[in-house]
C-alpha cells in the first residue's frame, strides 16, 4: 500500500512539473499575472501616494511639537539664570543656557541678520520691546527624511503607474491573442487542415444536428472512399497525394446540392450529410459524385480516380449519428467488395453478412492457429502428351458446423484480418512436403500481395524447400497482376530474389487485370497462365481464339510456357492445343483433390497424343 502511495505521489509530481514547464502553463501564468496586475498596480500606486501625504502631515506635526518643546526649554533656562532683558550675554551665560535647554550652537544677536536656516526666539524687555534674538541649529530630521522619502515614493508611484499602463496594454494584446488562439483551436478541432472541409468530429456534429432538427424529414449520410489511392501516394509522394486530395475536395464540393455538407472523414475518405433527401435523391447524388471523380485530374500526370460509396439514411437505417455512421460504413465495405466505383445503399442483409463475416473471421483465426485447414491439388496436364506434369496447391477449409467454406470467402477474410502470411506459409510447407512424394511433377503455390510485401518471404520459401527436401526447380510460385501494380519496384526485387533460389515464377490470370506488356518484359516469369474467362469464350465469341493465339505467341516469343486454366470441354481442349498452349488445367481433367487422391493419378496420362482418353477409371474417379 505504501509503495502504491509513493508511486502515485511520484506520478502526480511528474505531471505537475511537466505542466509547469509546458508553454501552455507559462501562457496561463502570464495571463493570470496580467489580469491581476492591471487593476492592482494603480491601486498600489495610489496607496503609496496616500501614505506619503499622511506621513508628511504626521512628520510636520512631530517636528512642530519638538520645536515648541525647544522654545519652552529656552524659557526655563532663562528663568533659572534669572537673566534680565539685556542686549548682551557673556559666553558663560550662553553656555549655561545651551546646556539647560539642550539647544545646539546657541547664539544671541541683536538682530536677525546671519540667522538664516536657524531656529530663533526673540527676547523682550519689560515694556515688550525686542532687545535681541536667540538662534540655534534647527533639528528637523523628520522633515528632511520625509522630503527624501517623498521623492523616492513619488518616483516609485510613477513607475508603478507606468507599469500598470503597460500591464493593461499587455492584457489587451493577450486578450486579442487568446481570441485568435481560440479561433485557431476551433479550426483545428473542426476543420481539416488540408482541404479546409469539416473534419470527422465536425461532420458528426453536423449529422447529429441534422438528426435532432425536426425540420428535416430525411437525413442521408454518404461515405466516399477513394479506390487504390495508395498508388497515388506511392507515385507522387505525400505532398503530391495531398495535392490530388485537395483537388478532389474542390471538385466534390462544387457539385453538392443545397442542404448538403461535404467533409473529410479519414485520409482518403469523404462524407456527405444531406437533409430533406429521399432515397432517390441520395442515389442521384452518389451518381453525380462518381461522375465528378471520373473526370481526369492532372498532377504531374493524368490520374483517373474512382470511389466506392456507401449510403445510410434516417429514419429507415437509424435515428442516431452513431447508427448512421456504422451502417453507412457497412454499406461502403460492401461496395468495396464489389469492385471499383461501386455504390451500395444499406440493407439489413448487409448487416447480417457483416455479422457472418466477423464470425467466420474469428473461426478462421482459430483454424489457422490450429492448422485445421487442408490443401487440395488440381492437376496440370501437358497439352501434347496428356500426362500430369504438375499440380496446383489450393487451400480448403471445412468448418465443423458450416461445412465447406469457399476460398472466395475465407481468402479475402485472411487478407483483411492479417492471417494471410500464416495461411500462405502453411499452404507452402504442406504443398512442398506432399510434392516431395511426387518426384516427376511441379508444385505450383499461389502468393498473395500480402505475402509479396513480406520482407521475410524469400527466407521463408528457402526454408520450406530445404525442410521438404524438394528440388527448387520443381517449385512454381504464382502471382497476380495486382501484385505488380501496387508496388512494382518492391515486387521486382522480391521476385528476382525468389528466382535466384531456382524456383519458377508464373503470372496468373493474365489478361483480366491491368495487363501491361512491360510486366512481361521486366519481371522474371517462366510461365504465363491464360485466365479462364478467355477459355470459356472459345467457340462462343469469334475473337476469343485470336486473343488466345496472340497470348500464346507472345509468351513463346518471351521464352515462357503458356498454360490455359478453366478447361471444361473437349472442344476447348482441342482449340487450345491447336493454338499452341503448352499445358492445361480444368475440370475436364480433374477437380481439386486431396493429396491421397491426386497421388493415384500422377502415374496415369489422362489423354493420349491422338486425343483418345485413357485411364478412364482413374479420371472418372478424379472428376
């Protein structure tokens, strides 16, 4: 208990010293001093002057009393001497009178000449005629001292009065400074410094004010989150990104209708509060905002910005600002999951989906920690020989009560919740360990953008290869184009380091993203995978075959193998072989299977060179 008290006292003293040393504390002390000194100093100066006047009067009265006593002492001394009125006194008589009266430098003269500055007393005869003058040194010590003190007090009073005037002027200046400071604080707490728009706190206040006002029948909140703004910051730097944000803020504000307020919620997220708006009006504003953002912005280069928008409206979606913010945020996340430039109005189903996602996220955390997921494999078939030349490892999750959870559901959850590194490492190690049992096939493993950004990726892959005892040349790591777009320089360094280990690098889903020929030239790819969307179009769209033929020719020209995925019909298989594809993958050959089932297929070719299917029993079981 005593130690707690000592610790608490030390904490208080440290906080007290830091407050005393802070500029804010000094500012408060200065303001307090000015407020006190401004009225107090004139009062103090007046008091000093009053004391000086009173002191002068008292001193004069005291000196007058002492002067009267000296005159009386002279009269008593003359009585003791029994001197009669005469115009002469010898030295002995004057000495006697001086001793008895206590007068200094006593002198007797027939007239007053030469007695200036001395105190005098006349001597009269019996007829009342003045026969001479006694004079002695005047002793006015109180008056002399008071004269000197008066000068000092007068100077002090003037100085205090001047200081009081200075303090009053300083107080006025301080008051004006406090007003400016209060205005700056108000701006800082309610205004975004970059865009001069209301900030998060101010927008919440606007929203609550609109909800509490009975004039408005409808209140809508729109959250606008810019898509992929990280690329802008990575390219232009922080200052360039701020310039783009400031331009976006001006453009959005210019298209707002009456009764709408635009604010900046987060770094690249804006908010709009609309009053007296129906659902159709809020949706129309969302379309206007999307159209405004679609206009190119030039900051060092041309930028095409898009945004996801989530809408929530009172009273249907909530009666408080907190409810509207939460549900507009849910609608925004749902819009972001749909892709770029999507708009979602809040619906109860979205909240249910979010609750389900949060539940699955918690379950996935437990499953990844316990390594309760499994890895299935889909064969990769040689177009020429029909034999299995490789397998692609695919994560699978079977929940104890929900059953099979699709990868399209739990993979994004793993990326959003920070589990992708653990999950990716688990799949890689399991796949290489299983692949060590199949010495004649390659093992392909997908890498997510999160894994590519991991600085420990290369060491982790090297460790997994060594642990499994598998040849690095049999390992193929697949990446998507999104990895190359987000941070191409970092991705190039990471992929070069992986290639140096001896593993192969494949570009997955080629042709569906922001495909660029510079990627194929710059990055160390060994294999090019044609997306299933092109394969599905074979025989349906006339130009699909020409596109595939072009991709195959390009890949071969750059020294890459070309693999077509998503093959489901014999017609697609034949056309792809005619186009020159090296390898194929799809349900026509086999669905993803556990390691034990795939192991039984490894030694059996699925298609003969003449196009006849063989190993029907094994193939049928695989399907």
